[in-house]
C-alpha cells in the first residue's frame, strides 16, 4: 500500500510562514497550476506538468528525532538557527507512479511556499536535507538521485551482527528492502546491494514480484549476482541463527510491506526458484564490483554532472584537492548488443583527473585523466591508462577537498 510522503520545511524566519503566504506563492509560481483550494484546511489540488496532486499544508512544531540522518553539511551555527525555530510547514502528498518526478515536485512545492529555508525534514526516509540543497534541486530541470527517496538503516545487536533495512520506499508503493545476518565487515558491501535494487525499482517505477530475478552485477567473468525478493517471514527461515530482525524486533512499520533480499546462484536455481542467502557471494564483493545501473539513471547522472561541471573546473587548481571523473567508455564490438544503440552501450568507470587543458589546434576543453581500475568490456585499457576526454564523456564526478566530499547531487 502506497503511503503519503510527509516533509516539514523549516523557515529561516519564524514570521515567514502563514496560510496567506502559502496561497500567494503557489498562485505566483509558473510551474504550478492551482486547480482547487480549501483555504480553511490549507488543502490544494495542483498540477505540475501532467502530474496532479492533492497537497495538504499545516503549521507544525519542528522536531528532529536524534536518529534522523543529516545527508548534507550543517554547521553548529546552522543547528543553532534551526533550534530557534518553533514552527515549520508540513507538506503532505501522495506520489504519482512517476516516483522520482513526484519527489522532485515535492521539493519544488516546498521551495515555492518557502523560498528561504534552513532545512527540510523528510519523514519517510528519516533524513534532514539542507535548505540550500533543496533550493538547488528544486530549480534544476534534472531530478535528484533516486537514493534520496530512501535510507538504509543498520541495526546492530551490540556484537557483530547487523540488520540492514530501508525506510522511504513505501511512499512509492514499493516494498521496503532488507538484508538479514550481515556483519560489521560486510554491511557496507551489502548496503550497495540494497541501494542498487531500490534505485532500479524507483527508475523502473515498479517493484519486483516475489522471487522475480534481477541481475545486479558480474562479480567475476563467470560469477553473476542475481537477486530476488521474498516476504520477511519467508526470508527469516533461511536465517535460523539470526539474533535481530526477528518478529519480536519489529514494530508495525517493519512488520508489513518489507522484503528480504535473496540470491539465485545459477540459472538452474533461478528456474527451480531455489533461493540462497546473500552471504553466499560475500567472498566476491568489494573486488572491483560494478553494480548494474539502469540506462535512464545513467542518463540522469550524466546530465546533472555536466550541468554542474563548473564546480570541477573551479576545484581543479585547488591545493590538496583530489577529483575523480566517471567516463563513459565505448565497449568493444564483441560486447555490443545488436538490438541496442551503440551510444548507450558504454562502460562507466572512474578516472582520476590530472589536468584540464585546451587542445593545441582547437579551443576544445579536454580533461586528461588516469584510469583507476581495469574495465570489464574495454580490453585495450588497463588501470593506469591515461586519456583525454570532453565534457560530453563525463557521467559523474567527485571532488575531495577540505576533508569533505562534493558530488553533483
């Protein structure tokens, strides 16, 4: 069952919120069409593009639970300002089947009714979002990363066992995801399994049926990771030794609409619906593992990376700055699928930026970069290979500077 998405926007100034200002700002935004309104209950029927929503607003006390995660940088001064604000505006709406667009629309609505905001509390994903980031995301034509829609929580038993599970996917009508029986050594690798499946479902705009296979990655040239989902009660049968994640550990939220990730270890297992624990392939994880990302998500990442490439240019000459570029390499002919556009068939892989230069005989900007790992589908290149690439080849980037990490998202 799809749950409503509930966010609370925290204003920079307490007197910047009122039902009158909400009405005025909604009616003045060119992106938003107000179809119907009930000003007494502050409820509006609106449309953004082809998507229609019933949005309920309310003045609500600002309370940030201790376990909510700050996904952006907040200074002590930021938190002092947030602590001085007693009331925020809650924004409640049900998403359409275009999950990522609906999330983007909710940020746009918040940015419209509250241009100056300190932060936004995203209740379903249990995240605290920077007000500056919300503004940046809302004003872009490109949606934020799908991983903003959910959070993966790690619950420990106080020893080595870790229970991983998501929050936030139910607002998309998707099952929450779990991995049982993880541990402190492997939980980070297991996190990427959960993230990959969640992102793929969000981009596909539909969930997986029980036991339906999903290819995630080649772990070696012969070992594939193929996942499937089962109800948590069925999943627990494969983990009789589990100390956490059992029925007694679950409140109502964690006892309904949540699935355990399992694996098919071979095509025969898949055909016979024979499931195995994720831990069966632990020995292969972390060794140059490249999880499968959907073509549409790769395109979203590419557009955002190129929209914000000026951050890379500005950081390139900085002292103690380390920059990684993800480049889309054309795969070798032997790996091409004849039924797909060759331009879509690229291996996206990380390079370390060495310099940004203009060509000798052209003003075209070139990014000279060194390959950080061996490709799977480009046999002529190895770790350490150096090449020159244009902005159009870049599909993602990361800047490491001032003990911080900056990415397009």
